[in-house]
């Protein structure tokens, strides 16, 4: 399962800039998340690509604040909203209080994200 991938994020409810992750996958492994699992859920649902197993249209896995994914190809630089989510979640976990991150200029990163969306 090799190629560009776009997945719609299903677990990050605070993101208002983008609800997609873009990247590149190159794997022969297959991941299956038990249906009706009370602890683990997919990170997203496939828009383009193979994802976890090429069959059920899921990508990645989430368990509490642990995230697994088959996305490669500069995952965080091409998905700054996900990087922000990881930073925010880690800080809130450490300090046990809501965190508001200062806005950064993510123009180049957002253009990279959008370029991939436009060329798939």
C-alpha cells in the first residue's frame, strides 16, 4: 500500500482550520480496530489512499492521548493543525488546565497541505 493519502480527522473536535491530514503511506502491514471498541478509535477515515488495511477506509488509531498512523512524508509540517493539537494536548495533560496556544504564521505549512489536497 504505497501512495499519497488524505484522511478526514474524526477525533479532533477543536480543529477549525482543517479536518484533513495529508501524507504518504508505504506499508504492507494491516491494522484492524475492533468494531465497537470502547478504548480505541480510528484517527480518521480515508478520502484517498489505503489507510489501515486497504479495506475498511480507516486510518490510524487513537488510544487516550496516543496516536498511531501510517502517514509519512513530513506529517507534522504538512499538517500544522495536528502538530498544534499534539502540543496543546501534551501541555493540558501536564498542567491540568486548558491551554490556548498563540497563533503562529503557518502560511507555508498550510500551502503545502492545500497543495497536496489540490493535486490528488
